[in-house]
C-alpha cells in the first residue's frame, strides 16, 4: 500500500426516485448492510478511509448508518456531480495526495480497483477514470480515448451518433491528484444537455491543461450502479456469489452454494459444513467445524466446533452454542447459551436461558420466558434431563443433574439431582374402556 494520503469523497445526495422508497437509496441493504457502508468499507480497505460524505436527501438517516464523526457536507441544491464534489471543497483544500470520488450507490467496488486507480496517480496521472463495458451502454457517459490517453467523457445525452456507439463507459469512479483537483473542478461549467455541472468534464479540462489522464477498465460488477430494486437484487446476487466463493476457498464446505445466503459479517471457520438452503442473518460466528443442516436460519448466533444445527433450526440473536452442542429440527433458540455437549433436538423453544453442559432437553420443551410484560431467565444445570413436552415457567432454576418428568409444567426451582413431576397423576380403570364402548353402542340403537 502506498504512503500517499487520500481523501475519499462519496456522493450520496441523490434522491433515488426509482427505488420508490421512503428511505434514501444508499440506505438500501446488500447482505444486511447499507450500500453506503459497503462503499465506505472498500475505501477503508484500500487505505482511503479519510472520507468526506456528500449528503442531501435523507441526510439524517444516512448519517446514522456511518460511524460517528464521519466528515460530511450537505449539498443543498443538486446541480450535478462536479457541484456535489465541490461541496467537499474544504476537505479537498486540506491538501491530500490523492482524491477519490466514489458513488454511494455503486456498492460492489473492490478495494483492488481503488488501489489500481491510486497506483496510476502515483505513476504521474492527474486524473484516472474507472471504465467498464456494460451489456447496454445506454445512459452512461462514454469514454473517448486517443491511444493510451483518455481525452473526454461524453454524457449519453450529449453524444454524437458515433460517440454513442462506444461501449467503454464511465463507472463514475474517478481519482484525481490532490494538487490539481480544485482547479480542475472549479473550471467545470454547465453548458450541456442537462444544465448540470458534470464531474466528467474534468477529463477534457485536464487535457486542455496538458495533464495526463488515463482510463482503467474494471469488471461490470465493480461498476454496477443501483437505481432500482431489480438492480439491488442483482447486486445482492453478485455479492453472495463472491462471498460463497471466498468461503469455500477459506475451507468451508457448501453442498449447494447457490442456496446459501450470507450476511456482510458472517464468519465461518474452516471445515464447517453448510447444507443447502441455509440463511445467515447478521452477527453469526461459527468458530469450529460445525455442521449446519438444511433449511436453518441463523442470526446473531455463535456456534462452536462439532455442533450440529438443524435441519430446520432457528438460532436467534444471543444464541451461543458450546462445543458439540446440538440444536435439532424445529427448534428455536434465542438469547440462550447451550453449553458444551448439551442437546435440544426436537421441537423446542429455548429463550433467555442457559442449558448446562451435557444436559438433554426433550422434544417439545418450552421455556415460558415472557408474561406479556417482562422476560425471565431459565437456568438449567449441567447433566439435567428435561422430559419431553415440559413447560419451564421462568424465572426458574433447575439444578445440575436434576430430572424433570415428561409433560411437566415446572414453576418452582428444582434442586440438584432431584426428580420433579409437574403433572396430574395417571389414573387407570381396568375394563372401563370396554364398558364405555358398549354403553355408547346401545344408546345409538
Ligand atoms: C454519472 C456520470 C456518468 C456515468 C454514470 C455511472 C456524470 C456527469 N455522469 O451519470 O458518466 O456513466 O454516473 O453511473 O458524472 N449526485 C449528487 N449530487 C448531484 C448529482 C449527483 O450527490 O448534484 C450523486 C447521485 O446521488 C449519484 C451520483 O452522484 O450517486 C451520480 O449521479 P447521477 O445523477 O446518477 O449521474 P448519472 O446521470 O447516472
Ligand atoms: Mg446514476
């Protein structure tokens, strides 16, 4: 990485009308993280984390999504991309070696692309434009080259027929040498089809001043701009494909990768196995060689090595599974620790609880943790055995090694090694079944 200083100006003032949404465009999420945070993350990873955010529409919401203290400026009137960049004039004037301009709605840009743009500046370019070749160039600015030189960017609406046939397009990502940035930007006018101050005009202006300008080509993914929900879904798909591949290369087995969905912060250790149709919400960490079986949904959960989860399990925030714990089919675990070797295998709800090491929770066990007003804790000791279809009414403490009879409703603490019944005693009346049947049959004649 270079030792040059860098300012990243991220444009996020747009209205995003085509999203048809109450929230600002850059707040729409990919892998559970707002687009603006993806862009900021890429800048950070490229050592370009000195950010000036240009906000306008929905500024308050956008500022909530970014780290506190992130430098921002409000663009009061939207007069074009150059005008937006100049809203950050004071930041540029502090004097950086490199100035990067990024769009808040281009979330899949990779740090390597930013690095290559900066490397070009370090090699003497005054302006670097990241271009790409979309299947349909309509609407994009076209890059007009002369040999190695980028001589101009022409916006779609201002193109001649011949220029419109060019398929090399402006992604929007641009790098400028900090020494030239302000004078280039200040020279931009608005005599064009839209009457806007186009950032893209700095290319022609730099050429007029004899400054070197180059275009670098990036993949379609890197340049994908999001304007509507269909493009948002496309970006999500690309992000997921990248993540699945990265996971597999890091040693995670995905039996059917296309059916597994990760969040931006999912962490999975090598040798874990993820079966088909598993969804990871934010905040999941799998710390060892666990097996997550088909159709499970995990969010805010930590899973230890040797664990087995699912099929059809739901781990909600605060679920922590110790080594070799098991949470089986149709079980839900929320804000609960299932300690090493404990089993919750069938049709249970364990919420606001601790299940001690090697305890066994029988099928259909429910922790009754909520009285409609407050939540209460159920604490189950190591090696306890909770019989099937028990209701554990919290607050409740079940001691180590205690035994709960099946079908119990347990409302009082159970000491260590005790056996507790919380159910009506069974009464069996010999022959009464047959008598009943005969009486009914006679009455029906
Ligand atoms: C821009 C580029 C075009 C490029 C395309 C890539 C210019 C003049 N054109 O066109 O060459 O191919 O992006 O997607 O730069 N914004 C503000 N304030 C403004 C205007 C825009 O913050 O006053 C923000 C928008 O929110 C958006 C970005 O800048 O994030 C780009 O603006 P947009 O109007 O979408 O430009 P395009 O016409 O798409
Ligand atoms: Mg656009």
